[in-house]
C-alpha cells in the first residue's frame, strides 16, 4: 500500500486476472507473483505496451473531441473507502457534458485484429471489470472507454460507456476478497474455469516449458472422446463471446 502497511494489494490490472477473464495470465500466476514465489514474467511486447501508454494522451484527446466531455488527467493513487487493499490509478477522469456527471475514462490502444471486440459499443469483458473496479474505488456511477486501433478516428475509434452495476460489483469484490484471503492463508488458486490455452501458457511460465528430450506420454484412447469434446468447446468460445457482446449492447440500449 501507499504507506507499506498493507500485506497484499489489488490494482485494476489484477482484477480480470483474479476473475479468470484475462487472456494473458491466471489467478495462480498472479498469486505466486504476489507471494514473491516467482518474478514478474518479461513481456514479449514491452515496447508495444510502452507505446500504448504514450498514446493515452491521443486517445483522451479524441474522446474529448468526439463526446464534448471534459477530460482530466488525474495521477493520484486512490484507495477504496472500505477495502484498504483495493487501490487504483485511473487513466483519466471526465465530466460529462450533458449533465456534469463524474466518470472514469480508460484509454486503450489495440490493432485491427481486435477491432471487432469494440464493435457496436461493445468492450472486452476483461477491460469491463477493470473499469468496474475503478468505479467502485472512486465511488462514481459512470465509466467510458477511449479505444483506437488505426489512423482514422471516424472508423478506428470507439467510445463505449458503462454504468455502475452493484450486482456485478458485489460479485467482483467478493471474488477479489477470496483471492486476498487465499494470499493470507497460503491457499493457491486452481486453474478451474481458465481457458486451456491461457492455462498452459501460464503453467509454462510458472514451472518452466516442456522438455522435448523427455519421453512422449501417450494418452490412452479412452480419453479421446473427452479431448475431442474439449476441442469442440474451445471453438464455441468465440461464438459465445460474440453473443455476449450483443446481449450487453441490447441491455444497455
């Protein structure tokens, strides 16, 4: 924490990992990092991430131009009024033009391959809960994204909004509290409900990559049906994600 008096803290980027929504990491990996049982893995796209941080100014400016909202660069560190371990740094804050309401703005830069995740005012679920965490910490009702992926602000820029949802928020905070409890009580989380690809990549970072020189393990044919079912379910994930984005859009309309 700010004063070094909180054993374990949770920030916005931790939240989608804790909830099992992150496509890049897992609760177990984050748990081991926070317990100092492993180093923070070196990212392959560090330069890309650094560039994304530098591009926040552009995303915030484009958002202000498009919406007319007043955007404020707030570099303070905030802590939840009732949850000491919940800390947050916001990309930006905004004051909504139409009614003067306060809000939290998340600036995201991506690429054309991820553009469909932002179509029709949708947003990836892992970013959704990062922003919902910020709304909870700041105790404000409104959030928005400034997401861009190209050089044409007319077609390559999205500004979806979301409103605070106490039901989702309470579920999120409960899961976070369980994670902090697991840290304090040395109870590591499992890989349950984690996407197989994400789980395997995370396990490789935690325990090391597989050794090709070791003998190959032949899986008995009795498991073939289950493995084929797993492969089929993985193909369904993108379809369900698309449907979820559609439903969120209809619910917010």
